[in-house]
C-alpha cells in the first residue's frame, strides 16, 4: 500500500515533463524505467501477423532521428552468421546495446547511463505485412542515498529515539541527498503515510519535516519511517526510528476499599497505578497530611503497573477523614493522579456532659440549668440515659426536671440538685458513660437545721453561754453578724463576743447581766450570692434546776447486779449529770452510788437475794431534781433457795 502511494506521488508529482527532444510526435508512447548502472530493457512489439509472413528487418531510432542507430536483419539468404545480422551505428552505445530476438524481442542496454535517457522507436518490417512501430520513452533514474533523520539539527544514531516526554512537541527532519529525478520523501507510521509534503529542495538535498505538536502516549514504541523513492524499479530508501516515551499515569485506583471500618480493627487497602513510564512514586495522605507512622505503605512495581498497600488500624480520629492514594511520575510534577475514599469508622459512643455551653459547672440557685449530652458515636446512639448521684434521672415536669432526647433542663434549680450528673449512650458498637459533670449550685446561706434552728439555751445570770451558729452556703460564708432581741431592746453583738471556728461556724459568747437580758439571738450569714433571707434563731432563757428523769425502769437483774435505764428530763438550760444510789430496803444501808452523764446505769457488787431501793436524781450547776425511786431485788443463790425447804 505504501509503495503504491509512493509510486503515485512519484509519477504524478516528481517526474518532470518530457523535453522537446523526447516528446513523441505520433503513436502511443510507453514509459520504460531503468536504474543508472543497471540494465535497461526496451521491448519491441512485433504484433500479430500471418503464419506465412516473416519479420525481415528491425530498426531502432533515437529521438526521432531518420537514421537508425541499431538494426537487425532477419531476411533469409542475406547474412550467413547470426551475429552478422546486428548492426550498431552509435559509438555511445557500442559495447553496451544488444538486441535479443525471440518471442519478445528487446533492446538491452547495460550498463545504462543517464545519457541514454531518450525516446526510442522500434520499427518492424515484414515480408508481406505493413511495418509496425513501438514507441518507448526510456527514463534513467539514479536512486537517492539513505535518508538521514535529525532532531534539533542533530542526527539520530541508532533506531531508538528517546525517551521523550509525553505531551511535548517533536519535529523530525528527514534529509536525503541525491536522486535523479528528485525523490519523493514521505513519513509513514504503521504503513500509513502521515506526511508527504517536501518542505525544501536545495541542490541535491530534499527535506521533509514531520511536526508532531503533542506527543500522545499512542506514539510510545511507534516506528516512524522516512522513505525516499524516485522510481518504480528499486525499493524505497528507508530510515526508521522507534520512539520511546516517558508517560504520565493514566490510572490510579483504590481496589475495592472497605465501605466501613470498625474501630480497633486492622485493614489493608490496595492502590493500583498504571500507565506511567518510568514507574511512579506512590504516596498516601490522610486528611491532607502525608502518612508516615504508624501507617506504612508497601509499593511494588510490575510491568506497566505499580501497586501500593497501607495497613490502617481504624481509630475514632480517622472517621470522616479522606484517605488518598496519589501516583506521580517525578518527570511530570504537574500531573499527579489521585483516588480517595472518605473513611467511615464505626465506634462506640464517646460521651461528655456540658452545662449549656458554659465551661464551668457553677450556677446560682433559682436559675434554669440546661445540661447537654454531647455524644460522638458512629452509628448514632440509639439509647441515651441520665443519672444524678448514680441514680437514674427521670422526667418530672412538676418537680422542674425536663428530660429531652439529649438534654436535661432543671427549672429553678435548687441546692439539692447539685452534684454529679452523668450521661450514658449506647449504639451497636457498645455503651459508654460520660465523666461526671459536678454541678455546683451557689446559694445564700441557710441554717443547717431546717426551719431556722430555734434551739433553746438556758443561762444563769452572769454565766457565759456559747451559742454556735451552723449554716449551709455555697460558696462559703464571708461574714457573720449576731443580733440580740427581746421586748426591751434589739442590739448587735460586739466583735469581741463573736468568734469564727476553723470549721467555718460562728460562735457567740453571751451572758445575762440581769433578768431583763433574756430573749433571742439572731445569727445572720452572708456570702458572695447574698445575705441569708431568714436568720438562725436561738432562744436564751433563764437557767434552773433540772427536771427529774422519766421512764426509769430496771432493764436487767442478776444475783449481784442491777441495770437501770431512764429518759433525761429538761436540763434547766445547763449541763446536767445523773446520780443513782442503791440502799437495802430493810436496813437502809447504802451499797452502791454511781454518777453518769446519761441516765443509764449498771449497779454491781450487790448482795444476792436482797430487796433494794434505787434513787435516781439529775443535777446541774443550780441544783438537783426531785428523786425518782425504784424497787428492785437481786436473785437468790442456790444455797439460799435450798434452805427454804425444811425437809431437805
């Protein structure tokens, strides 16, 4: 196919018109080509004639001359030897031209010269038939030399050109010297003509430039040939080069990446890159950061393909991050090729409780508190629970507790709602509890005893009474003040009568100078939230003798001991003690006397089998109470019981 195209180009484009000397005048002229230095064969057609007829004379004329330059006489009886039948009258063709009769008679010129190019006429005369003429145009060609391929003015040595960069431009210059007539010069690829335009002819040099504005990867290992021809006798002079190229990757693909990853599990992810020459560098990135440790990639290079693997131990921080594989031929830094996945890591909940966007869990009593359960879980948590002081927290709208899907609202929070709050969440991967959020409720001081105290102190005239004020407050109390009230006066206690204990309690020292100094003491406390709304109240009354204990009875008796228990009566406002005395009921002789701070006694060392009188009294600094009397007895011993039987 290529040769046919070349011949068409050669015949139609490159051959010059016949010179006037070669232009035939009559008849049909047939073109005959011969290569200089080889043999030219000019066939002479004798045509068809009757069998009784005979060829007599064959004459050869050149360029229309009237005199033949060669003759062959075949008339019978005229010549004796075959070689004597040939007559040549051209000194130029002497020794080179030979006519060979036969079935296809022809004039052979060997070696043929450029000067032999002319129009030849062969006339055949018959014995009977009319003469027959054959008109031939002999073209003598000189084949061109071997083409030379150049790039940027430098000759390409060898059959391989490259490696060249993909997408760059390439200009191949094919230069051929010689050739008569001037040769056709074409470029071919896969036996297809891709450029047949001769850019220049200068002297004996013919040039054809093949311009490739962009080298596509399809030209890698392509064989480009420059072919020069000026005849249809010899094979074209050909020079070929095979192009090798550096190529960018055409495929970078993650091979079947996992749709989801479970936290703590290890996964191997494969990346394939193809089409790069030389092999590309394959890098992995996670969330736009190059992966170094602990995820290490292993890359292998094969024929036209590279594979890289990473091992990923899924963690919660990987969720939602993009894992990318990028292949890059270092010769093409502007052409990276990337494939990526968005990691979907499943993990159990991670739970935190926050206080309505505030960083610290401190509020003032009476405000609305909004606790938020922040859950990070994949998939989403299907169960969420609240706990206060390790007890489940339930919705209680009347009580001001509103439990939502992921929050708790405490309407008008009280100090009793302070303490640790915990949120628990669960999904298919597991369950988790938040660290406790310790809710601190700041409130004004209140009396430690509900209802504002109201404790009674009895004091004698001139005797000091230490009154202790205990309050609850958050933050701690910054100031105490005391006020004494009665029907006559209301006055604040001076500082030298008020003391602060290390445990934060306030103590007031009070004494009555006379009967008019009895009344109430008010303890007022204050902190950064404010002053307490209602003071702690203590009643100061005149001291007196204690009342006798009540509900006394013997709780146990043995042979030598008695146990007595009573309930204390009023102490008269002063510290009281209890004394019990045991005497024999018959003789009145005292046996045991015991004093105690509590009205409970164990009386030991008694005589078995006797009746006793037990006296219990209470005493304070102002005197004693009326006595409480009990009758009791000790068990008799076995010997005494036996003596009661006279017949024993």
